[in-house]
C-alpha cells in the first residue's frame, strides 16, 4: 500500500495558484493540504475561506484542511461549504474536542485532530473512535520550511501502537520538514500520510517528488 501524500499549498506560488493546483491534479498526490492560520493560535496569517473556495474550483483531489485557528467551531460548516473533505482542528485549541468532532462529522467531513510537538499522543487514547486522521506536527506550526523535530518519530511509533492495539482505522499524518529522508523514517515508524510543502514545490519536478514520497 502506497503512502498517502498531501502536498501543502502553503509552499505554492500564490501568484500562480491555479497552475499549481492543476499540477497537483495531474500528479499522483492523494490529497491537497490547506493550512488556515489566524495569527492568534499561530504567529502567522495564511489565507481564509475565499482563497480556499478558489482552490476548490480547480482541485479534483480531496481538500485536507488544517485549521490553525483559535476557535474553529463557528466556521465548521463554512469550511464544508468551501470544499473541505477532511477538517483537522488542534487539540490545544479545542475546549470541547468531542463536540467539535461531532459537528465536523455531522457536517459530512472526515475528522482530524492535530497535535503540536509538545503534546503527547496518549491524550487521544479515549478519542480514536471519533478521529479519522491524527495530524502530528513535526515542526512548530505557523511557518513553512522549518526543520524536522526528531522526537516526532517516537510519537508516531507510540501512536501506531495505540491505534493497532485498539484496532482503529485512524490514519497517522505528519506535517513539517518532510522530505525523502525524514519521510522514510516516518513511514518506518508507522505514518500513513505525509504532508510536504517545500520539498514538493521547490523541486525541479514536483510530480517526481510526490511519487518519491508515495513509494517510501
């Protein structure tokens, strides 16, 4: 089974976004990763719903939407309407995580929960039945192009053990500093899906780099 690859448009050319989305459409990428940042939960602002709607108009892959925002609940149906297939919220930003996940599921999307580098995976032990994707951050969220945090490998391994023990279908996704080298180590430790921004879009042939990650 090939690794799921979700290229992050945070590293795309925003002046040629339609071109880059069409490139992803023609590639073997599985999902398209969209980072929404509010400048509150993370120290950066990326883009919001209007840009996401524009991406959705051209995309023919599922939109894998990662909300790095302080209060996701009021916007869940807005992101569904904008084309999200997977909606990932941060554990650290959700006061009532179970309720938020129920709202996402009821809106017709797959549920995702992201964990910052300092957040241990055991906190999700009783929640896996409600989570389709756990997104482990291998950098501190907010900016692209950061260096991979090696301790992520142990987190992925621990989460893999927890998922297997519970016989859960939850997917492990990793975001931050992913390239061929770190991606291989992540897959060896149990990751199912890789988010890659700079590695894909800064390469001479993004499609080849996507294929490299898929075959790890």
